[in-house]
RNA sequence: GGUGCCGUGCUCGAGUGGUUAGGGAGCGGUCUGCAAAACCGCGAACAUCGGUUCAAUUCCGAUCGGCACCUCCA
């Protein structure tokens, strides 16, 4: 069985073959840390987490690098709009550095809550200014970049393959380009590598450079850091679909211009989570965070499960109703797992487990087809001929990919007061005082506890 | 304006040239003092209009609708 992935570069599902046998270099574009990550951002990191886990299941040693964009960037290369770090800084009365560290920390807390496997290396843009400058210098030397008034721009016309990722022709892009007020550029499509002259002369985050004191363009950080830690030729680079036509196209141009050879073998992009018929936008402030979901009674893992229901290359429409469905399914799954843990029965046909695992892995290998993987999971959950023991074992293996935290599923503890109520009801039942028993049941239900009368006594579980 | 993707039952969401996806919700049943959980069963779909074909939800075209990208953005 071999992994296959959809490669944006070729627009096809391809058999995955690493550059070095048994090893994979993976670069995933990280967050810009001027605000909380919203659930749309997080969907992409969940997709990348499944990818990471899949690679490891198939035996690869993965070097996974993620950047943290902690430098402020303008809304466009044309020096228009606002610097989001500076805005946040003003809003919260903190220095840009404090803002960056605060939201970086918040981001990793969200990741942990979603059971995302940590990248093997996380790197901050502000700690790699020298590497970026070195790359910019090299691009100038090779004629791929030019300096105007202290700003450095990438010369698109020099890089013939500029549209190879976006599959759009240059004249089309030029026609579509919005009015560009930066007349320092040779072409509207040229993008900034280094900014010394911006409308923010009092920029707090700034560094000395051969071209003037300023800050790097947005795209250069990924190229500089990816090559520093993963080399000049990497296996997989991921991000959201919005990055295809600008950010990643620019990264390819500057990296391949600099190195003189192809840079990334496989480009993978996660589709958007769509909310209220509009995409969630971090910069417009219209977004939901993990915290907003928690305030409505949803745990981070409910959201993770919700995301697994759709293929990463399909748009996923968010609604609280749909999330509630995911929550119900997740809790039902959890209760099954707990019952297996408490009473691992041997089934009539535990040997069928191997087939379920094979089918699950096949779905995974087929461009991370999690909706199919989930349907196999549910088929397995309901197949009592396997027996709880085999089902639990299989569930643990599935969960190495799904990341739902099966090992942490435990029967919740009741407080002594709650246990006393359960006891009181049992006594009422023994006395056949049904009215009192029902009243106590109702009281417990108000505390989120459902009772289940069995032959061996009264059992309980948490309602959801 | 340009480019691309998509349109499946009450809902979310896979998939396929002829044969059951799956989850949630709903309904009926078994079980129960009553419940709950579990289990069994049930209903219901492929935007519209043409075309290709023995056969189309699946292929082709048009229309309508939605979304995304072209600008910081997952």
C-alpha cells in the first residue's frame, strides 16, 4: 500500500515518493500571530496533522517545520492598508513583541486542545532576518530582484514559470491586478522582498539592512526558513488554498530563482471552512475561535471530529447544528469505547480486525480520505462479532490517525454528593417508590448525569 | 470584470455509467416499573434543461445558484 496525494502543481493524485527513502521533509505555513486563530485556520492545521500522522503510519521519519509569522505586514505590497501587528499593538496597549508572543502561545494551546502533533521544529520570522537578507542579496546578484528607494522587489518577468502553481497566465493576472499605487515597481505583479520605505516611518519592528532600515516582505520568510532547516529541495509544502496564487507562487519564484532548481515536489492545500455564506476572515474580525465554540458547550475535539467528516479538498460549511451532530457522534463513540474498556469481551470473529485496519489504511492512503475512513470506523463500531477487545484495539489504531484521544476516554467520576443521590434513588427503586425514583433521576439529569438501570445495578454516564 | 471549484435525502457529507456510503435528526419495534443506552427495522436524494448511451445522479453542453482566488488572509 502506497500513499497518494493530490499535488496542486499537477492537479492530480500522485503516488508519493520521497526524495530520500524513508524520510519526508514537510513544511507547513504557520499562523500570523496578531490575533487568535479562528476555526477556519484550525481546519487547515487539522488537515496537516492528519497528513503528518499518515506519513508516520506509513513508516516515514518526518521532519516537520512550521513558521510563526511574528513580523507585521501590510495589507498589500503597495504599502496600502494597515500593519496588523501594529494595529493589535495599539488595540491592546502592548508592544508588537508582546502581542506576537501572546498569540503564539494561544495558538499552541489551541493546537494542543485539538491533539495536533507538534512540528519537529517551529521557527519565528523575527529570528531569521539575517537568513532572509542573505537570500534577498543573492536574488539581487542573480538579477531576480531590484532595489528602488531602499525597497527590494522581486522581478516576475525574470521568472518564466511564475504561474506554474496557480495555472494562470501572466497577461490574465495583469488584467486582473487591482490598481497598484506603488509606481516603484517595474510590474504590478512584482512583490516586495524588503521594505525600507513604507508609510510607517516609526515602525517598531525594524532591522538594519544593506538597503535601509526596515522589515522583510511577507513571502521571503518561508523560503529562507524552509531551506535553512529542510534544505533546498523539500518533499511537501502545505497551506490553505488562498495561498496558491500569491504566497506560494511568490515563494516558488524567489526560492527557485535563488537555488536555480525545483524546490518543492508536492504542494498540498486545504480548502476553506465556510461560515454564513462567507469565508471567515481574520483581518476583518469576522470569525469564530475554539473559545467561542467552548462557550456554546462544544469541546475542541468535537470540532476536530467535525472536520474529519469532510475531505480536506472540499469546502466545509460550518453551522452549530452540524457541529452538534459531530458532537453527538463523538460522544456516542466515546461511550462505546468506555464500555469496551470496562468489559473487553472476546467476540466470535476477532480475526476480522485485520481487514478493517487494511480498509482504513487504504482510505488514508488515498489522498487522506477521512470521510471514508470514518464510515469504516462506524461499520467497525457496530460490528459486535469482533468483540469489545478487538474493537478497542482497532479503535486505538484508528485513533493514531484520527487523534480523538481514545486513550483518555474514561468513565467520569461522580462527586460524593452525586453518588449519594444515585444511592438514594436505588433505595427508592428497591422500595418501588417510582415517583421518588423518577424525581431523583430528573434531578441528576439536571446535573448532566443520565442513569441506566442494569441487571447488576444502576450505571450512569454523562449526558451530552 | 477575469479564473477555478462546487450544487446529493430533514440536515451534514462520501461515492458511482446499471447494484446499501456513513454520522446527526425523525418514526416504529425489542428491552425497561418508567426511562436511558444498545440493538432491529423504516422513510427519504442526486439543482434545471438538453445531448451521448441499451442505461446517467455519474460523461458532454447550456442555464440558474453557491463558494473561492485575482489584495493581508488557512
